[in-house]
C-alpha cells in the first residue's frame, strides 16, 4: 500500500494559465469524486517563480467550481520530477523537454491532449495574449481531457502509482502466433499489463496491421513499449519504424538492447520467432524494459531524426 498521495503534475511553459487551470479543475473534480489520496501540482519549463495565475485563467476555472486563489508559479525541478507519479504536459515540446533534461522521468509523461485519443487534438495551445473566450475554450478542452482521465482512473492509478505496472502492446502475425501466449504470460510475470493487438488466430495475415496497431498505442502513450514478432522480425521492424515517434530495433543480445535504451530511447522491439529462442527473449526483455534513457546529447541526436522525418512528411 502506497502511503504518499498519487501526485499528478501538469506542465506548461510559464505556469501561469494552462497548467494551473488543469491543476485547479482536477483538484475540484477530485473533491467531488472523493479521491482523497490525490495531490495535484503544476509547474513551467521556463516559469518565473512566485507569480499569480493570469486573471483570465482565474475567471475560466470559476466556471468549473475551481479557484486559483493563492496560486503561485514555480519552475520544474528535479525534486518535482521525482515527486510526480504522472506528468501531464500541454505540448509535445514539453515532453521533449523532459526527455532531454529529466530522462529518468520520461516514462511517466503524457501529453494531456492524448486523453482525447483517437481524435485528438494532441496539444493544448497557449492562450496567453488572447481574449477571455480563448481562455474559456482552453479550460473547456482541458476539462474534456480530464473527463477521459477520470473515466480511466483505475488503470491510470495501476500504471503510474500503485503497483506501477508498465503497459506493453504486443503485436504478432500468424508465424509468431504460437508463441504469443507465452510472450504475454512472460511479460505479465515481469509485472507488466499487456494489450494484445493480435493476431488472434494462426490464419495467414499481414504483419504491418499488427505492428501499426501496437506502435500507435505507444505513440499515443497508451502503452509504454511495443513488442512485435513475425517469422524473421524484419517485417515488424520495417513496419514499426514507419510509425511516427517509434524507434524499434531487433536486438542481438541483452547488452545490445540495453544500449538501445540508453542511447536511442527505443520504445519497441522486434523479434523473429524462427531466429530467437524463448531463453534469448527472456534474457533481453527485463533489462530493456527497466533501462533508462540517458537524455542530453543522445536526445539531441534523436531530435534530429524526428525533425528530418517531420520535414519529409511535409514535402
């Protein structure tokens, strides 16, 4: 049993409007639902310490029975990164900020707008400088995201707080179907919660369908990692790396997998059912799942790959 409260931290840039609005609205909603073991806090990646929330943000949250009286801005720190069990960022840039500077906290970050999966929007735009109606619209959008969060409350607590289960999306084709049950059981024995993305029978099928399904769950942060299997692993590997934000490798051994986490922040593994033994897979998975990304210069290199990918998609 966890004695410290489940701490959710909202992250934006200046900590003067979006993140305090989210903090205040969730705090009020939690009171209404009698979620007593919850602490809500917020911070900014580049905030000035000790300022009140914007007047427009105060007005916007009043419509939800919430208040920002006494609120003061604070900058995101190591102490806050360690304290928070779940960090809900307003933009992907804030997620990048965590992965670069606080990589040990990356697994507990989601973009708040991802709770509107699958329709989005992913990012909550900054209303600073806009009229009151803009702040009201952002507060309404935040509240919609919090509706989804509260609808998924029990699995959210299980994933980020107690017992803190990683969520793994598993996708296999017909050539790996015979090993899928074993793979799922192995992951569950490691303490993970598994989302079975298929296939559901040994009948011939197309491996990209299952790679895409599993990897999209990872890009939306509905899963922490993806494990993929086909006969050789090649098809799953190629398919996975076509999904934006996926960094998939086919590991040679345990050390190879560990380095892929440390240096490349890999979030998916592909295995070939005809080329890997169960013993090899069992030796690789625990270390890969529990190794933290190093961030810093390694994040800069990953960012270059992502920037190139995004430019090519716009051509």
